[in-house]
C-alpha cells in the first residue's frame, strides 16, 4: 500500500471517529431523559417548614401542546396546606382527601390533606419548544423523610398521556419516565427558615448597646475637649495678667528715673 493510501485511510478513520462522537453528543442532548418533569424549591425546602416549589414541565412533542398537568402528592407523607399561584390561561383544581390519621398543625388537628393538584389549559397550553413552571406554596413539610416523590401525569392536546411516575431505585439507571423528587434540607430552629423572635431581640439589644457605647464615648470625648480648652484659657489669662503687671512695673521704673 502506498504512503498516500495509508494517509488517506488514517484521515478517513479520524473523520469517522469525530462523526461518531458528534453523533453521540447530539443524541445525548436530544435524549428525553434530560427533559422530564421535575420539581425544585424557590430557596430551600426545610423539614417541618413551608416552601414554594416549582414543577417544571417541558413540552417534548413537535406537533402537540401540553393541555393538562396533574401532580399527585405522596400519601405516606401528607401535606395539609397547599396553595397554588394564579396562572393566566390555566384552570387550577386542588383535590383533598380525608386522612386515616389526622395531622397536628399549630395545635390543631387536620383531618384532610391535598392529594392532587390539576392544571388545565384554557388557551394554548405549553406549545412545542417551550416549558412552563407551576408554583405551589406547601407546608408543613414532613420531618421524618429526606425527600418527597410526586407522581405527575402530562396530557397533550392530541390526547397522548405521559406518566412521570417511575421511582428511582438506588444503584440503578434513571428510569425512562422518572417521578419528580423534592429533596428536603435540615429543619431550621423556627421551621420557617428565618430568624427567631429571640434572635431578633438579641440582635436589637446588641445594636442598642453598641449605639449607647458610641454615644457615651462621644460624650466623654466632648467633655475632655471642654476641659482642655478651659485649662488653656486659664493659662492664657494668667499670662496676660502677668504681662500687664510687668509692663506696669517697667513704666513706673522709667518714670522714677526721669
């Protein structure tokens, strides 16, 4: 084989390798696994507290819009308070069910919890090439788990239904249609993610003490300055008197000699 043929073969192999890598990258970017329904908190979602969470729903079809989104709440960790944010072009329905074991919130027993929230498009819905966030204010979040699994159902305008309900199993690959999972952070002192009343009071007290100290220092400085100026005035006055006495004596001596 000639040198030219060998070089041509190597070049062809390199081109094929680059094409293969490029093709794999394109497939990875276009893979549906990167465009599933997910849930994330706005800020933090602390155990025992309240949070605003967003369900992100992408449209994976080129010829249909997303017309309805259903999010099912976990029955093993019920949440009593769920408040959706109004969204233009969407009808929102919150479904509640009676609990077998009542919850206690703010010293009150709650015998119902939200089991499902449904958004139904009244206009175009989520069109191809777009995604939509569906926010909810939820609480109190459970304290006996590190995550919450929400099973979601996405319905398209052509009546196609995609069920995002598969639970990720430890040590296994991500399922084709994984359910949205909300990770919970450690509980805060007041279960609301903000400073407690005691912390606020201590901070205010510290600021007051600092201000008072500053005022005292300013007052002390002013008093010291006044004292120094007073001493200087006395010294200047005494010097003036002494000068006057000496000048008088000189005039008396001169007159006597004349």
